[in-house]
C-alpha cells in the first residue's frame, strides 16, 4: 500500500482463536478519499471509526455475499475486531441474520471504550484483547465448535451432508441455525470460505483452480461473483483497491 493508506493487524491470543480472526486498524492519511472494494471473507467486523470531527462511531458489519465499493473519507482512522461466526454468537451474544450485506451502529461507549483507547494500535489491541478474554465462554455447543472446525479446516470444501455426519447434527437443523443466526445457508458460507482460500493463490499469480471448483469456467465465475472482476483483473489490483488481496501480497 502507499504511504497515504496504512494498515496493521495481529492475530488474537490462542484462547480466542475460535472466536476472533484478527484485531486490526487502517488509516487513510491522505487529503483524498480512498476507493476500495470490500470482498466477502466470512468475517464479521466490529469497527471503531474516527472521522475528521474527532468523534468515534462503532459499527457492526454483518456477513457479506457480494463485493461492495466503498469510499474511505480523508483522514479516517479505524480500529477493528474481525469475528468468526462463533464470536458473534458467544462473544457479542447477538444474531446477525438481519445484517446480511448491511450494518448497524452500536451504542455509544460500546464495551466501555474511551477516546484514549484509540491513541495507537497497541493501546487498542490491549484493551480489545482484555475485553475479549473477559467475555470468553466457559463452554460452547460441541456440535457448533466441531462444525466450524471442519468448515475452516476444509476451506469450505465439505458438503453439508458430510458436515452433518461428522457432527451428528441434522443438515436441516444446521441450515436453520445458520439462516437464523447469520442470515445465509451453510452452503453459501462455505462458498465464501472457498473464495477466500483462493485469494492467496491469485495473489501469487495462480489464475486457475487450486480447490474443488468444477472447472476453469466455474472458477472464473465464482471469483467474479465475490470480487466483481475476473481473476486476471483481481491480480492487477489497480490502485490497491482490493485491500485483502494487498495484504496477502505483502505476506
């Protein structure tokens, strides 16, 4: 990324890994807006965003199934916690079925964050980590833990039937849970994870299926569905519009 747009992220403590993917921040230091494309990645983001007016808004963004063009205003500073679906249920203790491809503003002073908690990334990370640790559940539904373990380990390539058999959880009940809790079916969520798993390959210039896509045409169609462009254009990433791909290229 250029010097006008800065980002940083870190993985959570091991005890929180089932619930949080990462803790991060970005800062548009430019006098111009930053045009970006947000692609579905299976995460649910809780943003703490500071505008030029020096006030903070806390926004929860639900799961996304389509790419979305967004403009980050000049001098915007944002800190975020990226949750897994389990984190939404067990840390935030809420349902996001009505937030598919949308967002909502959280109450002021959410989690008792104060202005001084946003002075730098390390301060925010420490405060967020302590709050997450405080909210970690003593126990969770073992079927759900096993389900997500399998889904993530397979990059979404296991069928609902296979997952049902390995978790001893009826497929219809799983989909009812997913639709109510997260706003989409398990199959749809798995396709998003497969797309996300394809991005490291694309970042390395591998513009052909590495996962269980039916064929090249199916691969291209799925990448375009979730990114808005074909793999070749995604790789070009003109203007660093695709932030997630830019992160992968720098790893």
